[in-house]
C-alpha cells in the first residue's frame, strides 16, 4: 500500500484550485492526471522581473517592472489599430498597446488616475516608450508578488503561462516533507538539498542558474528518479534469485545433430554467447540473460542451441516472439533443424483456434512437444507445459519487463533468455535491464556484403525511380518505406497508400502494400508474395514488422529518412544485405535539412555498426528521445536526462546493490524512506516483491 503521506500527491489535478473538469484534460495532456505529475513539470527558463527603473530609464527589449499612473484611454478607431493606454511617471510616458483589446475589461483593469504596477518587455518605437500586452498589471499592493524571478513552463494549447505557473505553485504547496532516502554522507558530499527544498528551488527559482540541468537541485531530483529505477530493477532481480533454479546441462546429442546439419560454422561471437548461456544454465540459480545482436547477427540459432540444451535433459523450451510474423519466421528457421535433431516443434499464435489448437495444447501438456514457438498467446491460461525449463523471449524492437516473468511462471525454476535486436547504448541498457547479464553478438556471419548507403534529397525522386526500374529489370527486389507523418498510424497509411498508387501506375501490379492496420492473414499473404518474388516492390509503413527475412531483397528506399530515429533506420537497413547480392539503401530527405539531421544521416552513411549508431544517436539527440523511445518501450524519465545525468546512473546502480546487500527487505529507517521513493516514482510492483511489502 502506498504510504498515506503521499496521498495528496497522487490526488487528481482537479483537487487543485482553478482546475475544473474543463481544464483537467489540458493538464493531463501537458503533464499527467495527478498532482505529482505537475511537480515533475520543471520550468524551462525564468523571467527576472526585479528590474524596476523609471520610465525614461527603461531600455528597449528588456523585461522591466514599472510603477506608473494611468492617464488616458485611446480605444482603437478601427480593427487594425490597437487599443492604447497612456500612463506616466515623473520621468515620462509609457504607452500600453493592446491588439483586439476589450474596452470594458481594460477600463476595469486600468482606471484613469490610479497607480499600477506594469511588467513586460519595454519597446522604444517611433520615439515612444511602449509595452505591448504587459504580462502583469496589478495594484501597488501586489508589487512584491510581481517583482520576482518568474519560472517559465512549457505549455500546451489552451493553458496560459500564468495558469500553469499558478497550478504548479498550488501543487508545490501540497508537497509534504518526506523522509530522506538518500545516504547522508553522499548528500553532504554533493551538497544537495533535501527533496522538498529541491522542488522549491526549481519551481521558485531565484536566478537562471537555479534551474539549469546540472544545478544541485536538478541533479538531486534526477538522482532520486534514477535510484528508484535502479533499485526497482535490482529488487525484481533479487526476487528472481531467491526463487530456486535448477542446473541444466544436456549431454549435447541434439546440439551435435543440429550443428552437423548447419551448412556453416558458428561465428566466434555466437560460440562465446552460447558458452555464456550454457554456463548460466548449468548453475543452480535461475538464469536471466540478455542476448543482444543486430538484425541478422544470428541470434535465432544461438537460442535454438540453448533450447536444445534444455531439451536434452528431457525438459521443454519455449520461444516467444512479439508478433505473429516473427513467430512464423522462427518456425521456418527452427523446424528443419529440429527435424534433423528428431524433436517435435509446436506453434501457437492468437490465430490458432478449435480442435487443432486443443490437440496441440494436449501434446504440450503431455510433454510430446519439446519446443514451443509462439506469440503472447503462450501466456493464455489454458497453455500448460509438461516441464518448461527455458523461456526465450525475443523482444526484437519492443520491451516488456513483465512478460519475461509471466512466461517464466509457466514452469518450475525456468531460466530466461531475453533477445533484442535493438542496439542499446550501455547507459540505456542499464535503465531497461538493470544489472542483467548480457551477451553480445557483435560479429556478423561471414559472407555479408556491406550495404551501400546513399543520402539524397527527395527532389531527386525521378532519379530514384529510374534507378529502381533498372534494378528491377535485373531481378532486384525493393523495400519502399514511407514517411512517418505523425505519431498516428492513419496518416502514415495515407502516405503509403499514395506512394503505392504512384508506383503501381509506373510498375503495374508487381507492387505490394503492407501496413499495421492490415489483418494478420492479409499481411502474411503480401509478405509471402514478396518473399517468393511475385512482387518486386513492397511499400510499407514503419509499423510493419519488417522482421521477415527476404535475402533476395537488395534495395531499401526510405522516404523522409530525417524523420526517423537512427536506430529505426538501422533496423530498416538491416533488412537488405542479407543475401549474397550487393545491396543499396537510399535515404531520401526533405529539404532543408537541419545541421543535426545532416549529422545523423551522415552517421548512417558512414557505418553499419549498430552499437556505434546507438551511441551517436544518444549523443545527438539526448537521452529522452533516443531510439524513438516510445516505439522501443525503453523507460522514459521525467526528471533525469541521460545525456546530462548519465554519470549518476552507475552511481544509482551501485547504491542499489549496496542497499539491498545491507537491507534486503528495506526495513531500516532508510529502507522505509526508500519505499516512499519507490511509490513516489510508481515502482509499486517492485515493493510488492518484498516479503513484507
Ligand atoms: P537474427 O535473429 O539475429 O536477426 P538470424 O538468426 O535470423 O538473425 O540469422 C540471420 C541469417 O544468418 C539466417 O539466415 C541464418 O541462417 C544465418 N546465419 C546465422 N548464423 C550464421 C553463421 N554463423 N554463418 C552463416 N550464416 C549464419
Ligand atoms: Mg531472428
């Protein structure tokens, strides 16, 4: 249960003054639906309103707070002319300018003869001193409230700067003092304020330097968030370790058959990774290992050999893919080899229904199926294994921390191997997987030719189409990926549809289209036609899993490449260059191209090393956006920016280890405070792994 201390922070924003049902959705869009989300909404800058000159001394272009008397109103004479109000002090005149100003309102705000405190940007214009739409116009009594350093918040449509600032202040007033969860010595060394003070400093800044990303207050909050992330991962991990594992060591007979059936040798990286996995499996604790390797680096065969290790002991193994297409692809790769080894393979996807499905589930429960391939359908309650010993989770481009544990729950003391094709920089790896052991396939199978990558403007579309035409007459097959228009799938689809129509006009009916909204069978049909060569060009939106292996495809065209994340481009490019033919990747960009976009496309041109690309992506984009965080499912941080606070991540990992070594149940006073931290950052699930949670 969440400590009651935190209740005010987890109340809906509508409990704050001024936030009614009409405003609530706007705040939800801007920050989130709870009070605590507003606390995490940090200012992006400040406006210093403490400068208080006489009118004559107010310099143009600067923010100033002026104390003036209202002289006269000059309502606008036509829609084009602004409403003007003349004010003055003993040194000169100040003209306030309002476009579309409403007379009744302005006369109420600025009664003639009265003194007002006016704050905003001063302009010198036509020998006059002016201020257009002042930010503040208040009576003298409120001068102190205006003459401060004002935080400036990122906004969303419908919410004014003043409203957001006021609501955040109200949220801040709800923030209680919380027990200190940070180590006292570390806090003192870093000279960090406590949690509440840190929030105060950031939301009521006294200068520009208070809010910069490496100010002590900001680093303190970033570290809080990173510590909650690392501690939660470490707790889940420790919990898994507590559960008994079993040593698995096959006799090698099935693996020998498969190795003999393979027309090639394992690469050094495959051998090394397999040895690491087998060593883990032989231990009496549960394995939790990540196998990382670029598309095409040969993860599947490593996974198969690991599964055979388990099957040799008489147990079962399962591999779960994120999509149906990928599950079928695993089946296509694994089945012939499994047949060579004399074992039985099953496939279960959401599409399987009826008698055939029932029979397969029976065979699985009876232990007649040794190796099960499937999608999320494997989690269904009716799916029971006879004796599952190894679960392989192929995450490809998506992550799902919970699923790993769900599949593991289908057996007794199940070892888990997670595979991912997303090259993740080391820093980010830590945030998604904590201290999980990792194996890397950093060597491509031999015989692959490098992909010739070219970057050119969309304006050269005619040349591109001419080139594609020539290549097709020589038997090439072409992927054509359409631009990411927005986050929304339907607008992607419109662009892909149009390109499909256009290419069909030019090339006839040998052009196919796949997109995320198509049903499974329809999608499979088009993919199959492309794979067998009855289609020459496959137009696709990015939502389509281009996970299918078509070695004959040698050309990848990507429109508006500048809109993609580097990791995404890398994944897409990995679809060509898989066969023996020379391959080309054309990255088409819309002009003008920003310096940063230019640099990013240049990296794509210069290297095919996914890990290098991922590191550069992190450097160029900053942690928040890296890899197209949304698509990848990597954790997003509200306060920590890994391109700035990356150094704190390793500290948080070490800190977490130490904490759990000394106080595994979080029972000491610091442990109790750390529970509050975990709840504060929504790591409730981690707290539940504690026996006394
Ligand atoms: P990944 O799953 O990592 O994307 P795959 O396991 O699908 O890669 O392997 C890609 C292709 O490379 C497959 O056709 C596979 O048969 C082949 N392959 C895997 N390992 C080797 C190797 N050591 N030598 C040659 N080809 C290999
Ligand atoms: Mg694969």
